C-alpha cells in the first residue's frame, strides 16, 4: 500500500512515522508547503518527498492522509474523493458549515471513505468511560464534566486561522461526549473570556470558554477550555450517574495539586501537550485507517460525525456572540443542507 501524506508539521510527522512502521504500508509520499521540511522527514524515514500536492495524485497512491492547515482540508478532501481515494483528515473538515457540507457532498457523490481524526475515540480512558456508560455500571447518567486545558497559548499569527476556541479545541470534547454517551446535544449556552493576553482580543477569539450542554435525554454536561493552564496539559472527563462515577484523564501525570493534607502529591512530570498525552491514540487511529482502506473494518469516525461536532461548536459560538441559549435545531445539518 502506498499512502500520500500532505502536510509534515507536528501531527503530520507523527502520522508519517506511524505509517512507516505499519507492515501493511509499503511506502509513503510526503509533501508540504515547505518542501525542505517534507524532504527532511522523507530522508529520516527512508521515504519519498514530492515537490507538491499535484505529484501526490499524479504519481499514484492508494490513500491520502491530510494534515495541512485547516483552510486546505475541504479542497483536498474533494480532490481525493474525485480521484476515488480513501482519505484520513485531521479535524475539522472546514472552519464553517458550508465548506464542511460541500466536502461531504463530494465524498458521498464519489462513494469514497473519509475518516476524521478525532483521536480521543482511540484513547483507553475514553473507551473505558464509554463501556461504563453503555454497560449500565453508572446507572442513569445525570452529569458529565469535560475539559481541555492547554499549558501555553499558540502563536499569535495562528489564532485568526484556528476557527476559535470552540471550533478548534472544544470540538474534541463535543465529539467524544457524543461518542461516550451515545446521545446527541439538544441545546447549549456558552460564554467566554478574552481577559488574558491581548492577542486573543486582537484575533476576535477567547482564551477561556465554557458551555452548558443539554443532551437529548436530559443529561447535563459542561465543557470548559483554556489556552493558559500553566500547570500543564489537562484533559479530563467526569461522568456521574445514579449508581457510580468515573473519570478519564486522572493519573500520575495529571497537572493537579491537592490542598488536602492527605491528598495525592502533585505530578512529577505533568503532560506538556497533546502529542504526549494522546500518543498511543494517534497511532491507533492511523493503524485503524490502514485497516479501513484494506476493507478489514468499518470507518470508526466518518465525516458525518465531524459535522455533528462542528454543529455543537457553531451553536456555542452563536450562543457566546448573542448571549442566549441555542438549540441545535437552529444549526443546519446534512439532511437539510444537502
């Protein structure tokens, strides 16, 4: 199997390394907006670098992995679909609903595969939480608390391109909330703060956000995020039911310090970022993609799943901007839009 990797930044490099170790992958073709970066990675992995995207499609590949800037995702998904190629794409499909829906329409018209990169679905902790909910261990689920806290903010020039905190960061929490609980979000009320560094205000973004989500069975969920969690990278989910409570992301590297005299000691080596925290999950999702391409398993996270998470993020943005509750029914879905 020959796979084209478009984009060789941090996550593209990780994915290329994973694929190069997979026994079912015979070779890779790597390309990047910075040709020297792609050439350097290809040299280290013993793979081939291409001067541009055109060569990926012209030289012939069996599948494509897209890890470029988000602004290029939808166009590349469409091009791969028209070429009849299976695609793995990092989230999101696009930063808006029209772009997302257009890309999905191309995939559906071509009848090809689009697997989205929501790696938390492959994390052992979230899988355990899903099993706890589905098995009935928790009893009736009444409260979910989700959080994503980055240790340090991204570069200022990247913020205007990110789509904002709800679309870029909390979209992972929205996706895994749906996956773990098996429920849909019915309505949201969201707010945010830009009281931190000026670059967030200049970009029209927020550095900290919070959303209250009501699921379609009445379960209440909160989802919070910040770019300024100096203690370390902190991603957790708590699920409370009438019979039991479980937590994802609580281990000896969780950046928490207890004020209780008998509490656990603070982490010696707190998680610094998402690549370290979710390394095994990233590897598992790419290996799953290879199996999907070979027809050995169903698609674990298709474009429709990404659309639903984006709709929740869009609802949160509307709620924050207009300072009101927003029903998900107000946000177009695929059935109506297509």
